[in-house]
């Protein structure tokens, strides 16, 4: 009997594949899991950590043997194959690129497109607890970045009220906004799950944490991230309402999901109305001299307004320069009288007379705001989006009236999109090549009657357009397919995957998401992770 048991044990052992007999096989799975955790933690805080994690993926994939099984996995993963194909298209775009230096630089930045598709596609599906751990490491990284920003916000004199873009010290504030939106989505997903296997903390902790993320998003004033969050919230509300059978509850949920849209629309409409509600100055009826007897200057040909008041009416440069020198160490005439024009706009926004009498009403904080280039006191409100909305409207109005897009983010995007479209019309099928996008954009921008300053430091600020410029319309179709192909199997798509697909598509409208390592890593990592996690279930 004993010999029979031994024989059975030997037969069972021989049926186990060779790679499972050794503990070192599991070591490569551990390396893969640790690399996922390191990458998730590093995305919001460290480029070095992301690079080390990608090296770890290579070790895990190529060191674990069982290559046929890995090929089978990725062969059944159309999302991973589509993204690998997208990277190969960018590689092929180097064939007709004249600027080989920029081509190889751009390809290095785009490496995460195929690295994460291959690594996550080759490796086994994560268990629920491991998947949750990776997501919690990402939340920890977002908190580290946020806490550093909180220090700058409250504890550092280097962070001025209007410089909200500096409150994300490790990545751009736009990218941090997307991280916060993703963090909110993840934490709400944890609260919606019935099983406790994904949660490390009670539900109320995730709800409160999501509220903290939203509050910090408001302080960062990232309109792109806020708009994306609004759209995702609306879609989530409709999706939840469709699953509820009770008619009253469904109506309630639908009403709740429409409420933010109505509120935001009303706020935007009110701000647009107040922005264009303006006082038209009657220059003939205005006083000609200050109280000190100096003649007022006026420039009626410059139609600029701040908070409904005309900027270039009744100002005394001599009195302002004299009073400024008494209270500030910044040269009034430095950088082409930049202080002068900022001061006129700021005092107009306050409603002060632009002379010595009005300057006496300026507080020390007002002086500091002008020194740092803040032209409107509303912009300095750290806890309000009104200034951000006003700033965007002001930029668009100046661009519309004068054609001047310099230093104006939204207007610059429109100019770049116009230039990109001219390039696309000339190269609709093959594009200009992966390496020549910046050169072609620079040439197209400078052919514009009113060009902006372009130094190849940015692309088209739209990944859909950038891909078309580089590789033509066939590549655009491939990109659309790569982004939306997971929706073809909605039964196996977990909620974070669905909403991250929407986030990816929306963020591509306003940014070149494959133009920086942090952005490309973030998009490729979570896109593949979420879509892969929904498979084989």
C-alpha cells in the first residue's frame, strides 16, 4: 500500500511542469508584483522609480521561463497587441524622419506604450489582494505629492497665491490633476465593492480621502481634470441608475448625476456674464487731473477690461512709479515696464483710482501679488475657481481681438491646432514622421500671419492630432482602435477600466499624453493594468 502511494506521488510530481518545481520560479512573479508596486508609487513622485520598475518588468518577463504560456496570454489580449502595434507604428515613423536625434529621443519617451502592454500582457493575472495593493501604492504616491504641495501652500513663502501650478513639485499640475481624478475613481470603486478583499480600510476612510483629493483638485485649479471628473461623474451616475430597477431610486440617481452638470453650467454662465458686464468709460466726463494736480493719461484705443472696468483710463504713471519705489524693491521699469501694466490691471480689478491716492489703498499683499505678476486680485484667491475661469476668458478675448496668443495657454493650443491641421492636409496618409513633428509645427506656426513663439518645447497639445501629424490618418484610426478596443468585451471590463478608458480619451483632447515619461507611463500602466485585470473572469 505504501509503495502504491509513493508511486502515485511520483506520478503527480512528474505531471507538474518543471518551472513550478522550483521556488525561484515564484521569485520572478514576486519581482513582477514588486515592480508594479514601485511603478504605481513612483508615477506621482519619481522618474527614477519608474525607470527601475520598468527594468524589473524585463527581469520578470525574460527570467521566468514558460515563454509559450506567456505568448498564449498576450495572444488572447487584443488590447496589449494593439498598443504594441501602436508603438511599432511610431517606430516605423522614423523611416521618413529627417531629425533622427529627436526621433530616438521621442521613442525613448514612448517606450512605456509597449513595455507595460508586453509586461502586463505576458504575466499572470494578479490576485485581488495584490491588485488592491498596487492601487494603494499609487494612492500613497499621490498623497506624497499632495503633502509636498500642502507644505508649499501653507508652509513656504516661495509659493505665491497665484502660482497654483507650482503646488505639484514632482510632476506638472495638469498631470497631478489626472492622478487625483484616478485616485478618486479608485477609492469610490473600493467603496462600491461588496467584498472586503480589495479594501484595506473602512469604507468611510475612502470616502473622506476622495473628498480630500477633490478639495486639492480645486486648489490646483486644473480645469482639464475638473471637466474630466465632471464627465466621469455624470457617466457613472447614468451607469448606476441603469442598474437600479426601482423607478424612484433610478429617478433620484439620475437627478443627482445631472445636478453637478447643471450647477457647473450655471456657475460658468454666471462668470461669463459678469466677465462681459462692463462699464463703458465716458472720457469727456472724467476728471483731467489727479488730486496732486498731475494730468491723467488715458489710452482709449487699448480695449482691455478687468472685472468690468476699463484698464487704460485715468492713470498717472509718474505718481504710480514714485509710490511704487517707496514700497517695493522691484524695479518699476524692469522687463519693459511689466510692473506698470500689471499694476494698472491689478488696481483696476480692485476699483482703485490709478494714482497716488489709489495706490495708498494697496495692501502689502497686493504689492506682493503685483511683484509676482498677478494682474487681478481674484486670481490670488487660493480657494476659488473664479479667477481661473476669468483668466481663461481674458486670454481668449485678447487672442480673439488682437491675435496675440503669447503666454496664453488656451489661445496657444488653438494656434497649435490650426498649424497642425495645415500640416495634416499636406501629409494625410503618412504624416511628417515621428522625428519631424516639432520641426513641422515650428515651420507651420511661423508661417501664420500672427505667429506665437515656438521653441520646440511642446507639441500640438492634443494626442489625437499629434499622432495624425506624425503618422497620418491610418495611425489615428489605429490609435482610436487601441483606446476603445477593450469596450468590445464589456462583460469582462471592471468599472475602473471603463472609466480609465474615458479618462484616457478625454485627456488626449487637451494634452500630448505620450510626450513625457510621466504621462506615458501613467496612461500605459493603468490602461493595461485595469483592462488586464478584467480578463479571464
